[in-house]
C-alpha cells in the first residue's frame, strides 16, 4: 500500500473551499523530523495566504474534517498551521505482519499498467565500450526494473549505433590497413585499432581519409555488396563483445534494434513528413523547423543521406506501431538535449502524441581533476578495465574485513561488491549532475554506498547464523510485531514507505530517490541494532518480533538493491 497516496487522498477530499484538491493533497509529505510525526500536511499555509485567512483556523477545520482511519487518528496542529500525522502503532505493526507474510514489499498491481519503452545503453558498436556508457546502461536498467516492480510492462530496447559513420571508418581502415592475422586472433581488438587509426587521422585534419570514410558509409547505406558483406561479418563480433559486458553487469534487453534495422524505413519517413508539410527543403537538405530552436532538424542531408534524426523518427513510428507505449524514455547524455527536443517536437506534429516522450538526461563522470574521467595517459577509460579495477579495489576491502573466507568466496564477493560500488555511485547521484569518480568513497563501509548496504544485509544474515535460525523459519512462525521501542517503530515506518518511494522514483525518473531511501532505511536499522538486543531480547516474543524486523529489513535491502541491479552477499 502506498501510505503517502492514502493520506493525500484523505486530505485532498477535505480541501478547504477555494483550494485546489490536487495541490492540497500534494502538500502532504513524509515528515523530515520524527518529532513532527510520520507525515505532514502543509497545504493550509498557502491556502490561508491566498484567501487572507488565519492558517491555524484553516488547519483546525481540516483536522476536524479529515478521516485518516485506520492508518492514523486526528492530525495534530503545529506551528503556523502544519498538520502532523502520526500513524497508529497498531496499524504499523499489522502492516509489517502482512509484509512478512506476503513477501511483496507492500507493492500492489497498478490501477492502470502502462507500457514503457526504455531506450538505454545504445552504444555505437565497433568501438569498445568506455566509461561514458556506464551511466546510460545502469540508469536505464534501474528505471526498467523499477517500472517492472511497479507492475508496468517494460520494453528494454538497446538502440545500437550500428549504421553510423564509425562503420565507414572501420571499412576504410579494413580496406587500407588491415592486419588479418591480428583479426583472426582478436577481431574486436583489430577493428578497434582500425577505428582509432581512422579517427586519429580524421581528427588530425586528414580530409582525404575523412572523405574516403564518408564514401564507405554511403556505399554501405546504398547497399554496396562488399561493404554489406563486411558489415555482416564484423557485427557478430562487435555484438559478442558488448554482450560480455552486459552479462557481467546483469543487464538484459528485450530487443536490440539498432539503427540498421530502421534503414529500410527512412525514405518513407522523409516522404511522409514532406507530404504532411512538416519537412521542407532548405539549402539542398530536407529539414523540419522547430519553434524556439535556431538550427533546423535535418532529416536528409544535402548529399541525400539520412541521419541520426531520421532514424529516431522511424524508431518512434515503429515503437508506436509495435507496442503502442504510454511512455518512451531515452536515457542519453544531457548533451543530446537539443536533438531530443527537436525530435519529440517533430514526432508530435507527425501525430505521435499518445506516448509521453522523455529525455532522461544525465551528466558527465569526472576525474579527481574535475575534468571528464580519463586514464593517466589521457585515453577514455575502457569499461571492461574499469569493472576489473572496481573488483580489484573491492577485493582489498573484502580481504581487510573477512579473514575467515576462502579465496573463491572472496573473489565472488569482490565481484558483487565491486560492481555494486560502481553502479551505486552512479545511481545515487542526481542524474543531472556531473560527479567525481572516487574509489575510496564508493567502497566506503560507512556512508551512502552499496558497500554499506550490502554490509548491513550481511550483518543481518550473521544474526540468523549466530542464532542458528533460518530467516524462512521466522517468516513461517509469523510472530506478532511489537513496537515497544522508538527505534523499532522508526524502522517499521520506513519499511512501509517503499511503494511511495518507487512511485516517486518512477515519476521523476530518478533512481537516486531509491538509493536515498535505502540509505535511510539502513541507518534506521543501524540505530535499531544498537539500541535493541535481538538474540538476547528480554522475552521470546520480543526476540521473534525483532528477528522479524531484521528479516524484513534484509528483504527490503535485497529487493531495493536488486532494483538498482545490485546483488547482496550473505557474508563479507
Ligand atoms: N548511439 C547514440 C550515442 O552513442 C545514442 C543513442 C540513443 N538513443 C536514441 N534513440 N537516439 O550517442
């Protein structure tokens, strides 16, 4: 059950005259400080100001009228006109008992399940994945998991850049500089070498190579048999290299429809947009003008080539026809903001108005020098080596903390802790900001890190080991939950918040709302653990209730971390 929504509905229903029920309901929030109860309704002040009334008088009327049972009794009026809501202890306990019984973390099926297409990761193939790809991959994966957990239908689409100019560069490299022996040993490494060779020449101002690579791309698009053959030959190796990383990260897709898939549809897209008067000729190119934007949206270049934008329009058409989604999310670097603004505008005018299209933008990963993260030699950091380094760093932490574990266990734990650290460091940022990449911070045992949460989880498993109990046996025993200590109550209230947190994370498209919640939960657990003896509790009833709280916390941490694509370990 979404407690916040319940309270909002109750307050919205008694909105004072002249107020807007939605706004009044939205002013109900979780309390910042438990001194003020569990939730607060803050809408009276604004309303009173607008109506030139006394806010405390308004609050008194609302407090009298609102019915929060069975969740809570009458709200308490505080300060200039706040309404503080304190959930009934007995109701909290009952809810926790239900959680323990049904294992659904309080989530219910949505009133209306949405279909959501998540376009994420979407790297340009034919060059190795680098650090820049981690953000789209982990943020998109987490959002997909969150929407699924809320009961929506998700289509995870990896919109691979498999048709762009980088292929022309590789084709040029292959025809002029290939090393077949090297290709036979490691095709992807050889293709990457050829790509870098072409790229460095072009960057160095070599117009001839630039022109030649462009001609190769054009020939590929025009159906030149040799280039198509080479493309078909290279692709499986490129895809396998990506797949290796996705497997390691535990990221999966429902479809991987790359740019090449849409190629046959592009000409019709342009014709249709011209026919409908949305696109027109301008300086030899075909473009759509978008209000408020200086540059037009180009859909056919002067040389006749279709481009990134044309492909994205075809993609929207295809997605609409195939899945009829309610929402399409594009988890892409913030620097592509203008592209998406133009794309969405043109697509809407074209008639694709049903789906809510959103650019889920994110900032850059910075190095300690606050500039885009590079290796010591100034190269972009390859994703695979970054993951290896994370695991090596995690291994140090594991070695320092768990003397009694076998080497294989340590290796397995280090993999989980290392990948978790990288993912969490990324997901716990407000995605729009840049963030500084820092191993020691992301693997800290204390603080807002995956390591801290994984450690909290492992400590709970340890309690069960020490007590020679399995968590399942507590679930089966289904003890009464007793909230006799404030720390037990504080932990319990938090455990009921997951549904509202996930809904907020989904509506704002921000996984950091979930990480903040998990951190807060782990802190509440830590206070509980310090203040309330579990195995040595004063009575058997209290001990079982506390074991149940421990197990619920562990389940919540495990579930929440899973929604971030992060695993837990039983010991560390
Ligand atoms: N391949 C693009 C890049 O690496 C990202 C594609 C994002 N998705 C999209 N539908 N445009 O920049």
